[in-house]
C-alpha cells in the first residue's frame, strides 16, 4: 500500500515557480557570458581556420578558460 502526504497546491506551485526562476536566471547568465560566446564562435570555425589560429578543436576550452582554471 502506498502512502502519500497531502501537499497544499499553492505552496507546491510557489516552490516550483521559485525553482524555475532560479534555473532561468542561471541560463540567462550563462548565455550572456562572454567566455561562452567565445567558445561558440570558435566551435563554429572550421578545423583549417582553427589551425591558422594555432588552435586545435580540443584546445578551445583551455584557450578560453585557461586564465581561470588549470585545464
């Protein structure tokens, strides 16, 4: 037999809206991050364009985030 605890609908809805708002803010923040835009721009380049820049596709994250993290 299963047991269920009643949850007041408005409190559950409020919590879900709060969680949704937090995740939306995180997504917007990430989309506006200049580093992520730089990664997207580099990923859009061809391998020959990256080679002309002295960069391999697998080194894109290291190039963009290298000053923040030891990658």
